[in-house]
C-alpha cells in the first residue's frame, strides 16, 4: 500500500489527542509565565521547541517500530526465527512509544502529575519493564548472532522455535520481576513503603524513589551484565571473523552454498573469491551488531551511570536532578534508533520498507 497509516484512523486519532494535550499544556504554561516572568517569550519558545522535539521522537518511535512489524509480516524473506527477536524488540519499543513516552513528555512539560499515585506507579513500572525488555531482547539478538557465526553448521539444530519462545518468555519474566514487583511492593524506597503514597500523594508529583539494594540489583541485571555479555559476544564474533578471513585469503576461491532467512541451503552454489567471502561475513556478522551495541551504549550508559550514582546516594526524587531528564530521553531515543539501524544495514528490510511506503 502507498501509505501504511492512512487507513488507520484510530492510530491517527490517538496521535492527535497526544499532540493536542501537549499543546494545551504549552498554552497553559504560557499564561502562567506571562504573569510571573518578564522572560516569558524566551521560556515559552524553549517549551514549544522541547514539545516539538519530544513529539517527533514519539512519532518516530511508534512509526518506525510499526514499520518493522509490518515489514516482517509482509516480506516472506524476513519470516524466520532470527527475526522473531527483531519483532519482539519492535513490539517492546512500540509499546514504550504508545504507553510510556506520551506520559513522560506530559510530565516533562507540565511539571505536574494529574493522574494520581496509583497510575503513577503503574506508569513507572511500565517504563522500567519495557526499557528492560528492550535491553534484554538486544542481548538475545547478540547471542543469536554469536551462535550463527561461531556454530554455523549446528545453528539450525540449536536455535529451534521452542528455544526462541523460551528466550522471549524469559526476557519478559525478568522484565516484570524487576519492575512491577519491587515498585508495587515498595522494595525500591528507603523506608520500605510504596512510593507516591502517604504525605507525597498531595504534591501532584510522580516520584521514582531509589535505594541502594534496588539500584544495584536492577542496574546489574538490566544493564551492566547485559552490556558485558554483548561486548563479549561481539569481540568473539570479530575474533572469529578475522581468523576466517586470514584462512580464506590464503586459500583459493571456494564454493559456498548460499542460505536464505530460514537457514536452508539454496539449490545452487556460487563460486566466490576470498575477498568476497570476507566482505560478506564481515558485513553480516560484525557491522550490524556493532551498530546496535554502539547505539545501545551511547543511549543508555549515561542514564545508568547517573541512575547508579543517585541510587547509591538514595536520592528521594531523581526527577528533580537537572541532568536526569536529559539522560532518560537519550535512553528512550534508542527505541527510535533500532528500526533505523536494521533498515539501514539489512537489504531485505530496506526492500520491505520501500514496498510498504
């Protein structure tokens, strides 16, 4: 179809409601600023620019990940076990764009939380759960690529549908365990009570309280350990690719059987030179994974460093720290980058994108 979203009025209506709400908040802020400040036009302009930037990020996150899901469904070449992880990542990032980012934008622009403490804790739990699921799915993708490169002959016998399903269920189980359970039980607070209740409920704020045990457990499970694992798998892939490159360059041209997305051999073989084999393997095994890990580190490392520091200090309200919203939205941006990375570095995704658009 020429336009993916033109026949989906509910999607457009939801986006318009979000943008209208953001505009209403900006107008309300303008009225307040003109009363209390002589610098109101400058401050208002900065608020408008921030609202536009956040709205564009939300639209890019939602639209990009919808496009990934549609591409896999529409293209037969993309329907394979490996891309189950890609679809899971896209669904996770899509839910983040629909259920978390609009409320984060409203909170960022209005400095108030009008929805009460119960929904605040639900919103924070969803935020933690979806961000964690996104990170752990990236880890699963890196492990899948590691097995494909290091054990190409055994890959199809190792990566089976039930094992992929178990991996995805494990990702969501861990994500729920480190989000809803501790936050709803009050395990993340210093005094052991559920956050945003009691004396804080009347302040119309949405606070994410932190204590040392929760911060150390959450950051280790959902960032530092996955980061180490992804870096290790990438280094192993790079080491094996270089070793294979040396062997191929020193040998005569070889006969390679081409594989499709389902990892089944095609009916014909193609003679390729050593240089071509090295280029194909290097491109497929290292470039995409390097880009994904690089984007992951750039987007999430600043947030988790600040998150860990504030947690060790047991800060009562990290949201009021000036740097916290910046690093938080930088982490959110990773969900918008993932569809771009896979589309830019994968020919099949590019073809599917072009067909859909």
